[in-house]
């Protein structure tokens, strides 16, 4: 239940998931002059702001527009600012590029990369299998004029392999470098921005440098794929379909901007939800399967076996804990740990996995979802009481399958029922071990080794930046 304080201040649901506020503005900073009282701000019923001067006169204050990088990176905040953000990252921008392609002789090659979580969300809404949803989505995009449709499950294989190797390296040097462990997963942009803006240099060394699947795909498309097609990175317009609004924020990071080509690795992110990708409903429903629906994602950069799309074992957030755990157990201790037993701790979004031998704990991993659990994790880390070697951290409760950009329940459907259906559809796909993907193995030889070790690290890893806290209206005690 919402409690209204004024026309612009509203207290929404007190839960992990932050729902959109009425408006999102960057607060105006009022300088305090020595020896004088702080200026008073008056908020009118229509939401406008006025500064009350000493003589009683009112001066209207302008509201400052925000960019993606100004946002603290909660799904609700980005959604609220959509009127600003949508100008660069929306389905309308994609349609604009496709329209220009039809009208002009000079064309951009349009590439769309679809996440497995978005595919499962669409499948749940339209009562399809996840693979069939992917097939129909590919046909829809190609009918619009998109040239290539890829599956970010493919780029996730790179992300998992790099994360596995990074963890083993950190574990082996942990005696000398106390900030090597615990290694914290880096695929969630909401968590990354929270860490950068809230905990700064203390937490950042613990976070894995491995890129998320979205940004691995961005690197793959704008470098290797562009070169293979005889194109410059700027000649490709790359769109990612994601379960999370914060992926728009991730795509806008300066670290993923190709300065030489004046372009981003991912130009536009659209989500599965009602305001964006769900507008494809007319294309995804009705009719019998025919040749128009028979095309899967382009196999060049997709995880496909026969006519079925594939997934990775473990959680619906990418399975980082599962794959790093099994790889580390084998590489470090020679133990085959395929059967993983999860222990639920304080709640279903905080689970633990332990590898023991002769009564001694060799590895202790955890999955920590939702900001309440994340805050507890960070506090333990700051007190030096975190017992974990690796933590799969995700900002959304229940992880990426329940991302803020996923399709919302129908009026007669509960959140719980919808999430269960999405999870079932996601897990119905055949699992693929990262090490068994021969296409990815081949690209390590043909793409990454050809550019040199330093360049390969740059293409698959990233950096983080502590953000200095600034005074803002959010610090006011109401």
C-alpha cells in the first residue's frame, strides 16, 4: 500500500524490488554560504520546486535531466526515467534505424542478441517452448529487417570459462593477496553500480573482472564479426534483448565504448517487458508452424544442438556458482563434484554450497540475490567475517529470470506462478557444458589468440570505478 506525503514524494512497497517512483530527477544542490542560513525549498502541488529567498520571493528551480550514468542502477529508477533514457535505448530507436535502412542506400547491419531469460519469459506469456519462442522471435526480427539474430547463451560460455579460470587464479594467490577472495560475480549491472557508488574501493577488488554475456557478445560482434563481414564497428547496429533495465546502464558504460570507431559495443538494449519487446505479441501468437517460423537464431553465435537451443546448468542467472564450483573442485582438488547440494540459509535467495574432504572445508560458495541479502554479505565482508570463496551476486530476488525487465503477470496470474513457469521453460532446454562447446573453443584460437594476450584480456574482461558520493536531496531527513 502506498502512503502519499505530497505530489512528488511517495513511499512505495517496502520490499527488495524497487517499483518505479512517480518521477526521477537529479536533485538541485544549494550551496550554503558562510554565516547565512540554508535556502528554503518549497514544493508545489504540481511538483514544481521554488527557492524561497530571504525577502520572501519565490524563484522557480529547473529540474535537471539525468543520464543513465547518473542513475543509482535500480530497475525502478531507470524505469521512472524512461522518458529521458528511451531516446537512445528503446524499440523506437531500433525501428528508426530499420526505417532508415529501408529509405537510404547506405545501410547499417542490424544484429540482435537475445538472452535466454528473455526467451523464457516470452515463452511463458505465449505458451510456447523456449526454443519455439526463440524461433518465432528470430522470424519476427528478420521480417522487420534485422540481418542477424544471435543467442547470448553463446557469449555466456565465454563468460563462464573466463570466470572459472579467474577464480582458480585468485584462489592460488589468495595467501599473498587477501583481496583475491571471495570472488564476487560481475554479470549483474545493478549490483556492479551499487558497489561502485556505495562501497567503492573496498568492495571492487573482490568483484570478478570477467565481462557479462551481454558485453562479451558486444565485443564479439563489434570486433571479430565486423572483421569477418568486412565492416567497421560503426557500420553495425547491435541490439541486446535483456531481462533487466540495468543492462541499458551497462551498455552505456565508458568502458564498453570503442573510441577509435566512435561507437558502443552494444548500441541499444530493449527488455522483455510490456513497454518494449512484448509488443511483438502479434507476431508470437496464432498460426501453425511453417517455413516462416522454422529459422532458429543464426548458428554463427548461438548455442544450438540440432534444432534446439541450449542452456547452461545451474541457476537461471547464468549458473556461475555451478560451473565455477565444479571446475575449481576438479582443478584444485581433483574432486568430481557434479552433484551439488544447496543449503538454504536465511531465505530462499541466500543459499550455500560446501565442498568438504575428511571433515575439512575446501570450498564454500554462496548464491546471494536481492539487496537485503547483498547488504548482509557486504557488511560481513567489511567485518572480515565472510566465510565464502565465491558468491553469485544478483540484485533481483530470484535472479535474472525474475528481472525487472521481464514480462509482468496477467491480471489472473500471480508473480509466483509466472516465475515458476518461466523457470520450468528455462530448465527444459538441454544443458551444455562450457568446455564442450567446440565453436567457442575454435574462437579462442581464431579470434582471441590472433589479437595477442593483452588484447584478448581487454575483449573479455573489464574494469570498475569507485564513484565519489555527492551531496544530494536523498540525504534529507524528512
